[in-house]
C-alpha cells in the first residue's frame, strides 16, 4: 500500500519548508501585517473559507470548535464553497497540500477542518 500525501496545516506567517508542497491560504480576509509581495503561497482560495457570520460567531473559541466544524462542513455543501473545495481536492491530487491560515491556533481553524476532509477523502480513494 502506498502512502498518499497529506493535507497539512500551518500559519501563513511561517516560512516554506520542503515538506509543504502547494501552499494555499484558506482565509477569507488577507492576513494582517503580511504584504502580498512577501507572502510565500501558491494560491489564495478565499471562497473555501467560512462565511463571515460563521467566523464571527466562532471567534476561535475552543469550546465552540466542534459546533463550528459541523456548521462549516454544512457551508461547504453550498455551491460556491463546494466548487472551491473541489478546486482544493484537485490541487491536492497526488501531492502534499499545506493549508495556511493567519490564526494563532491553526489546529482549531477552518484549515484543520479542511485538512480532515481532504485526508478522509484520500483514504477512501
């Protein structure tokens, strides 16, 4: 059995590593304090990010993460976000994808939810 590349999660402010593969920013708004010219990313996929209403409700409160993940997955079934998720799956085909976010806790961010979705899909293929 061959090991498939994984979806990784990192902060957008971190420097690229050899393990990163394709670096994709998955935040709806551009990261504060980061010049676009200095951003070391390959794609900005803002259409896959949670809605502004959901993002504000969540507020990166760890106690709300499970409910945030559930609501966010439901949003990803809507036509626009579903197309953006399909684009991410295409980018991830056969290679490592690093999902970037500006949040201080990427492990409880939309990037973590997306990584789980992408990795689960790879496991069934």
